[in-house]
């Protein structure tokens, strides 16, 4: 029994001292995975540049539509001002007719 009490700490001490130092493993490189990743990245880049080009074209079309709408609005505004001025002239002529009559 005394021998077993002495044996367990001795085994534990041997296990603690007997462990060697850990060393790292070699780096694992998968060239086919890297190549596929490069291909996927280039496809993604092409798709994103196409999307950006389409967005620029859409924006240019929007600018054209805005400019046309602004031109029409300005024309309507000038017609509206002309009609308003004509009504003022009409009212003035009628008022002069009433005064002179």
C-alpha cells in the first residue's frame, strides 16, 4: 500500500516531465483551391464591373429623362405665365371699358 502511494505521484511526475515540446505542422497548400478562388474572384470582378457599367447607363438615361421633363415643365411654365399676363390685360381692358362707359 505504501508502495502504491509512492508509485502514483512518481508516475504523474514522469508524465509531466516526459512530455516533449510541441512543434508546428507544415502548412498545407491546395493549389487547385487557390486557382479556383482566383477564377471565382475574377468572374465576380467582371460581373461587378458589368453591374457598375449598367448602373452608369441607367443613371445617364435618368438624366436625359429629367432634362426632357424639365424642358417641358419650363415650356408649360412660360405658357402659364403668358396666359396669366393675357388675363391681366383682358381684365385691364374690361375695367377701362367699364370706366369709360
